[in-house]
C-alpha cells in the first residue's frame, strides 16, 4: 500500500494511517458489522471497491481522544493472527 503509514504485527497489516487522519483498521470479520455501527466507522474502500468485512475506515473525528484511538488499536491487535 502506498500513501499510508502502515503498522504490521506478525507479518500482517493491522492499522494504517490514511490521508486526512483516517485510520484503516483490520478487524475480525465476524464482528465487522457491529463495529461499523460505532461513530465514525465505515466499510473500508480502496478507490471504489470494498476491502471486505475485515477492514474498517475510522474517520479522524472519531479519534479525538487517546481512549478513542486505543479502542481501535486494541481491536486491530485482537484481530491479528496468533504467533506462528
């Protein structure tokens, strides 16, 4: 991926800082629908295509506090694959 600052855990992309302060978050696909209901969260898109149930885009306005950001970081880390 180009144009983002990506964060990897165990060889897997878990978070990426997108332009305009948005956060790309890898989530457990089973919980993606529930997480999309959180303020500022939406299905992640790459241009006009959905990135699938395991990816959310979190608007910068929903990341205004350290606690807000920590919630999404924990969510992404929880979805990271176990150590191989």
